[in-house]
């Protein structure tokens, strides 16, 4: 039994921020519970090492969804970080905040204080950008954001030229005044190492006497007295532990585990919980609902010119670039594979971009099941172009399978369940071929490998989309923020509707998925959530 002011469940992107900010100053005692272990792992810190983390059960929840009708009955593999830093320790490190209008949409959905002008200060507070601070970018935050241009493959310049020839403007900063255009991604990295939320926020705070971090601590239940959360039950090293929170229990376990823990604790759709053998404490229908995720599609090309395949494939290439990385933290091992990017409108009448672009100067056509061989690409030169619609309209859900806290939840993404989403995937796929036909790319493309030139009709394109498209690993909204307890889970201050002493502060609270990668906005939610909590527990406050 232990007593602290705040218990945080989950040391992921938002949880590490909370642990740092709530323990700063020494006024509050904080217990951070993480089901996984330490992030002191070579393959976590080396940027390209996320291929090794992709299927490593020691640091990854390795979820599988239920078979999905929209994908032809295929299940989807969902890696989620089970380690200090959470998914920020195993992701591809692309730093994208989203469009300004995304957050205006959040505010319009009944969430005051979450518009663009409200969240921009928290993005800037979090960040040190190596390009320097300006009106949009931060220069003094713990999270380092790096420009990778000096080590990018030369084909990135071909990609940029092709984008301009396809009608896209060059954009030097997707996180600046405007997101639209073609350009190069920035990564959360510093000195050639991954800049996870654990590295940025948690490690500098670990020496504080008022912060305790428990790893291998699997939360099994939130404890309540009446309708107030007062603690957390968790298992560690085979023993059951109980920790009590004098002020609040804060869930930061992510879009899968936060709603799952709520349901295991009797908070969620009442009929579902009763059916699964869980005593209903609080019937809150929105828990686990409104699930959104980005779905992507890649087109693979055989190249006439060398790509990263020729650098990383041969043994001598592995040795040379491994030595270069060890000695100088330079070269392809210091990068993620998504080097070029962009955002565009598939139809001119749209008010803002609805599609994200990816370019990787590397290809993997024969990855064996259960492996993501980033250091073993195809033996021939190849690269990929990819798209993802930024604001899908399909909605899924997740639910506990039983009262067993160690049984993974049943995840139903419901991909491509609206005609809108299917049509946008079609538009994105057609744009990839338009881009590949530009003079810049035509000069270096030998052949389209996948789906292949035989796939031309709309019927065949749709069949290919259903057969090959896959998650881009951005699940959100399963504890959606909003004012209506009949459908939403937390209010605009991230307090769980109808309960006291309980908040959710992670990507599960997003009212809608942001237009792009979700790690940056998850960290922003951690920053803003921490400020709200500290305000609510300031001396003299109620």
C-alpha cells in the first residue's frame, strides 16, 4: 500500500509529460505505473531500430484487431509501446502537429480551450526545433525536433521535384503557417538518437524524490469509494499491489489501454460490462467507442538508380553504415524511413488538404511474417510512395473480452465502412500514379511493382485497396472529449463525466483524429492536461 497525490497509469507520450510536469517543483508526490520495462534498449534509441521493436513482445503490446470487413476480412496488426516512452519509443518519429483547423474543429465540438490559439502555446512549450524558434516553433522545450536534410537520400530531391511537377507547392515546414505542400519530414531526434517522450521528459525527472516510477506494473483496476477514484490496483512481479491517490488517478495508457482499464473497472457501456461479468459502477456509453485511425496504402517501384536498398542490403553496406553511425551518429541508421512527405487536396474544391504523402527511398517486397526487416531491404533498387486520407469518417470501437485484465480487448476498427473513405483512398491511389508519371519520377522508375500496371479499373483498384491497405498506427478517440455524457467520456478539462478524481490524458481523448501523425498532438495533450491539473490543485482552489 502506498499513498501519493497523483497516480499516472501509463508512461507513454502523455504519461511521461505528466510525470515531469506534475512532479516539478516538489509540491506533489507522483507515482507513474508502466506495464512495460526500461527503454534502455539499443533498438529503441537507434532511429532505424524501430523495425526491430515492431514485433518485440518485450516492449510492444502487439495487438491484433478482429477481422475487418472493410479489409476483406483481414485483421490488422497494431503495435503499441509497452515500455517507458510508450509508442514514442517504437514509432517512426515523424513530427506532425496537424492542421490549425483540426483544433478549431475540436473547439466547435463543444470543447472550449482547445482551439488552435489555445493549443499552439503547448506545442511551442514542448519543443526545441533545430531550425530555431519562431512564431510557430519552440526553442526551449524538452522535446527536440530535428531537420534530417544532411543525411537524406538523394532521391528525396527527385521526390520534391515530382511533387512540384504534380502541382504541389514546396513547403519548408509542415508545422508552420500552413500544412499544405510537398517537403521533408522532421523527426523527434537529437544527436542521432531517438527523442522519445521518456528521453525528453521522464529521464531528466527520475532523480526527484517526489516521483516514483514502477515498471512491469500492470494496472488491473481503478479503485473507487462511491463515485470517486481513490487508487489503482496493479500486478508487479506476480504480486498484487494497491496504490492510493490523495488527489487524482490519471489514465495515460493510450487509445487501447485507457478505455480497456475503464471498462475493467466498471466504467463503460453498462450492458456490455454486465455481459462480460464486470460489476457496473458507472454506465458511460462512450468508453471504447468513436475509434478512429488512419489507413494508408503504398505503391512500390523498381528504380533505375540506387536507393537505400543498395546501402543497407549488402553486408559491407551494413558494416559501413553501422560503423558510420557508431562513430558519427550519421547516415541512414540515424533516420526514420519516411523521409519525404506532404499534404494535398485530392479535389480543388476542398477547403484544406485531405491527404498525407509519404516517400521512402527503400523497398521491402518480401518481408517475412512477424518481421519488419528495415536493415534487410530488397536486393534490387526500389522505393515506395504512400498516402493516407487525413480525416476518415469510419468509426470503430473496442471492448473488453472478459473480466480478465490480462486478456487483450477486442478491437473493431471498421476501416473503409463509409463510401467517403473508400473514394478518398481511390483518389489518393490515382494521385500516386500521377506523381509517378511526372518527368522527375519517370526518369528513375523502371517499373511499378505493386499493385502493378495490370491494376487499372476502378473495381481492381478498390480490390487492391481492400487487400493491401493497412493501419498507419494512429488510433485515437476511444475516450472522446466532449460535453455530452451520453456519447463522450471526458469534459474539456479531461475529467471523466460523472466521476470525481479521475481524468484521461492521452490520445484517446482526441475528439477527432488530427491531420497527420499523432505523436506530437498526444504530447501537446500531456502538456495542456498537466497545466489543467496543476491549476485545479493550486493552493486555495476547490
